[in-house]
C-alpha cells in the first residue's frame, strides 16, 4: 500500500460489527430488565426464588460486558483509522480482544462477532 492510505476496510468492518454488537447488547439489557421484573413478581407472592435472582444477576453482568465490548469495539475502529501502522496494530488488538468478549452476548447475533473479527484481523495485517 502506498504511504498515506488508511485501513478503510478494517475500520468499516470493525465499526459495523461494533454497532451490531451494541444492538445485541441493548436487547440483552431489555432481557435483563424483563428477568429482573419476573424475579420481583415471583418475590411479591412470597415465593423466594434464588434461581430467578441468580439468573437476573447473570443477565445483568452479561449485558454489561456486551455494552462495554460494543463501545470499545466502536472506539477501537475509530482510533485505528490512521496512517500509522503501530497505532492501527494496537487498536486492532484491543478491538480483537473486545470482539472475543462480545461472545458473552452471542457477539451481536454472531454476525457482529464475525465482522469485528475480520475487521480486527485486517487491521493487524495492515502495512502502510
């Protein structure tokens, strides 16, 4: 590649993957809220359900991991869009790590994971 080119394909794929993971994470937050409501409804009838409470907690944790992963994926895509190959490599590694973490919420319907993975790998192989 000629000097001055940017890793456009890597940027676009990681950005789209991050957006899709963000949508999946938002749905996970709604699921966590629904599970929490169900847990509270069960408790209001005097029935203690440690299983519902545990599932609610796990769902909130996974939704949080998904949201953080999506935000860092998007941030990594924006920051790797540079002509400096060291900067591209560093942010591609960060994007790859958080793309893998996005699997906690199924990687944004799996397609977000795949796009993020391909974008990160393209960023890793970028040479200016």
